[in-house]
């Protein structure tokens, strides 16, 4: 698991869009910021009724956070603004 986290972190530094920019835009995006907060603090066990959050709710067990960026498996969730 630690190797996986290192790999994701290393990849964040090798792209034209920085982790800081992704984190900033994630915080500005209403849906992504909610998904980030729920991933940090825990998702409700009830069914999600927010249509924008449903894709994240269904993948909630696959989401993590690295450098304030939302990670799905080994993929960085890039905000639409980027």
C-alpha cells in the first residue's frame, strides 16, 4: 500500500497541472469539495440523494486523499476547470 501511495504522489509531481492547483480547484468545486469532505470525515451509510454526488458515493470505498486531492484508486480526480 505504501508503494502505491508513493507512486500516486510521485505522479502528481510529473504533470503540467500541479497537486496544489488540483487541490485548489477541488476546494472551489461544490461537488468535489463535498466528496473530499465526506471522504475525509466519512460518508453517510444512507443512500445518497444528491445526483451530483452519486458517482462518488458509489465509489466511496475506492476514494482516498493525497495532498488535498481526491484520488480514485490510482487516478487523480481532476476538476473540470483544469
